[in-house]
């Protein structure tokens, strides 16, 4: 509900425009999210910090995490100072890439909290403090660049685009870290992909046509093609054929009267 809620609240609280196509985009986002939830994979059972440590040490996830860090550094050091003020994707890409680490940290800290109440020595485990430091750093970075994006760009555009990019990276992270899609059926895979594409379509409608004045009242006029504007004569000097429009042979001279 982050996409429609942010669009509707920005429309009422910040005075930003939300036309008919934007409302349709919000509805498509809700429908796509519902389809994704129905066909989403179940979480792989990870109950202890030792199991989480084994997941984080797998070569596939380590390579993926290294790529994300390299992309994040490139965005922060090179692209953000040059294109952050003009391109909405730069700041939101930083938030989304860092979001992969925050989601993984929250998953691990959730396991640590369960173990703490179960009497396990989670405070002595080094992974607990690594996850805490990673979560604080990632959330701080996300808040910083998300606020920068909100200061520059339209709120009804920031949250939908952020949602799509963030969700894409989080799904990819879950596939690599927890291998949640291994046991999925073909129907669930197709349903999840179709739901995500529906969300992207809804966000596209919300973003691409935000400046159009489209509503149920003026929809027929918008759909109609504009009539060709009539050609206006010069109101200063009007040339009138002397014989009131009669055809004159080209070999004879033509006489015009000029009215001023």
C-alpha cells in the first residue's frame, strides 16, 4: 500500500496532482501486489544465527554483496554529485541497493531476538553486532538519500519508483540468500512475475501521465482529436477580389482593393 498511500496523501496534503490515470496506476499496484503475495515463495526455515552465518558465507551471496557495494559506491561517489539533482533514479537507486543489506540484517536480527527470548547466548555471537552495525548504517544512508530525493522531486513519483527498484533488488537478494524460489511451481513463478509486471505498469501510468489533466468529466474531450484551427486573415490589410471571387484568366490583369 506504499504506492497508493503516498500518492493519495501527497495529493491531499501537498497539493500534488493525481489524475485519473494516476488513480488507475494505484489500483494496478494494489492488484499486482495482491497477485505477488498469493504466489510468493515461503521463507526457508532459518532458526539460528549459525545457520544464518552459513547462508551469508556462501560464495554466491558474497559475490552478489560485493557487486552491490561496488554499485553503491559508484552511485554515491561519481553519479550522485553529477546527476542526482536532475535524475530521479540516482538517489533512489542508492536507497534500493542499500535496502538489500537492511532487509538481510532485519531477517538476521529477527532470528537473534527469537533466540534471545529462548535463552540462547545471542549477545555473545559476533554476527548479532555485525547485523546491528549494518542495519544502522544502511537505514541512515537510505533516510539521507530518500530525503534528498523528496526535497527535489515529486512525492507521488519518488515512492512508486523507489518501491519498484527496491522490490526488485530485495527479491533478487532473497533468491540468492535464502533460495526461496527453488521449491516454487511454474504457476507460482508466472504469477509472481505477472504481479510484479502489473505493479510496474501501474507505476508507469502514475509517472508518465502525471501532468495530463485527465478526469472522468473531460475524458471524452481528451480522447477526441483536436480540430484543425481555422486560418485567420490579416486584420490589417484584407485583399478582396474586385469581381467578388470570379475566376479571372491569368493573362488578364487582376484588380484588388485595399481597406485599412
